[in-house]
């Protein structure tokens, strides 16, 4: 088993660590599992898999794409890395598995990124004279990002998304600052997060909306726990002063192992 965030790996367990039972089944919906299912459904087809595991070696990415473009494989299966920038005239069918996975992420850009991904991947089919088809697997077919992507309605998506962001107070109508704190002890980083929250409340005006602290969606990597605070504002003269005080707090001796990231207009909340 490999962690793609911190590189940690260990062998697959053969026994339950609690009851020692050998009755263990493995579940998953990753590219390797999908490749196994495709091989059962299309035993005659040659399948190429492109993900972080198959493209670790130098030149492997280009080699896989070259082989597929040369017709050495019938199916190219991969992660988002195959969604854009590829031009294969003979590709006439594109399928998207679990298209709405990103919609469940706690990020206000999740709908935008889902719409963007689906419109990009749909453009991989029928790029020459042949007609193309796109199949989208989703649990939320009525979600506006899925619906507008299906209709290829860019303006409709833009209008709907901007109305939501204006109502909820997100960019481009508000500015944002993300503060991330990390430490090897969760109790410590949680305590410091609330200490910084109190400092921000004292230094900033009520024009700033403060969200958090909350654990990051990927709450622990590299043996560190991560907590985040998000600031939303339109006008705030005290912001720089407040953030400098946050920096000063993290420079105290007792906080020497506390990691701090201040991200102006963060592009990723994962």
C-alpha cells in the first residue's frame, strides 16, 4: 500500500490486526481496479493505464501516449492527467467514472473544476472527421455542473456559478486568505489554531468573515496534523497588521515546531 501524499508504504495486511481473521476483502475504485474490470469485460482489448504509479519513471508518460497514438492499445485508462491536451483522431468514445467525486470536496471551486474537467475530457472524443460520444457516470445527474457540462453551456454555468459566489461571499466578489497550521501533536495545533483565531478576532474588524479552524480535508501527512482558517473580506485595513502578529506568535520558542502557511487567494483547499 502506497500513500501518494507523503510516500509512506507498507505491505498489504493478510490478517485483521484486531481479531487476526484471514477474511479480508479489498475494495477500491482506482485506476488499477478499473483496469481489472475492463480486462474482464474486454478480454481482447489492449489496455494502457496512466496514473502516478505507472508514470514514475522518466519518459514513461511520453512512452504511454506515443504507444496509444500509434494504435498499440485500444483503451487508455487514466486519472485527470489524460483529460486535456491530447489529440488522438481515432478516439471516438470517452467515459468518465465517478464524475462527481470532486463535487464533495470542501472547496468553493469544486463545481467549477468539475465542469472544467468534464468539458475538457469531452473534447478528447471526435476530434477529427469521426463523430464522438461521451458517457458520464454520476450519482448527481441534476447537479448544475454536470448538467451544464452535458449541454456544453459555458455561459449558463458562468451565470449560475457567479450568482452563487456573490450570494455566499466568495471570489471574485470577496478576497480570501488561507492560514494553515501544522504540528505533530493534534492537541497542540488545535490549541494554537484557536489562539490565532482569538488574535484575529481582536485585530480585525467585523468586515472580515472568519471560517474555522477546521482540519484540512487531508488532515494528516508526513506525521503532521493540519488545521486551517479562512478569511473572507472586501475591505480590511488591519489585515496586514493582524497577519504580522500571527507570524510573530509562531516565532515564539514554544512554537518552534509549529508550521505556518499564509496563502493569499488560495487556489486549493484540499
